[in-house]
C-alpha cells in the first residue's frame, strides 16, 4: 500500500472523527467559543466531514482526493492561525500542524508535483 493511501486513511479517520465531534459535541461548542469562532463551528465540522469523505472517494476518483487534501490543508492553516491568535501554546497547535503537513503531502503527491 503506497504511503499516500496510508496517510489518506489516517487523515480521513481523524477528520471524520473531529468533524462529527464539531457537529455534535458540547465540548467543541465551548472550544469554538473560546476561539471566538462559534458561528463557524457547523461549517468547519461539515467541511472536515466532506474532506474526509473526499479523501476516501479519491481512491476511486483521484482528482477528488487532491481537492480534498488541498481543502483540509487550508482548513488546518486556518486552525493554526486561530490558535496562534488566541495565544495557545505550541503543543496545542501540534495536531493541526501535523494534519496540515500530512494533507499537503497528499495534495502534492496526488497532484503530480512530487
């Protein structure tokens, strides 16, 4: 199994879990309020679930995986910015950073750049 497929599976699992938590978890309602972005919680959760499904569907339609990885990379850059803006410690930003790098890798590999 190629590294891209492994990373896509891990990223899809993470975003499916976190996206559904964004939509249904009271804990994440409070977290988005702390970020000052409560009005974006449903959008972020929906985009994460859509991105996860796009990564999975990309095994059968590769351009969809490329687009989903690009979108998830952009979403994680926004997440890093939000955490930086509220002065979270670096270790709180680590999951978003790792997922950004993973999705950038998927994007570059499936987009034919690497």
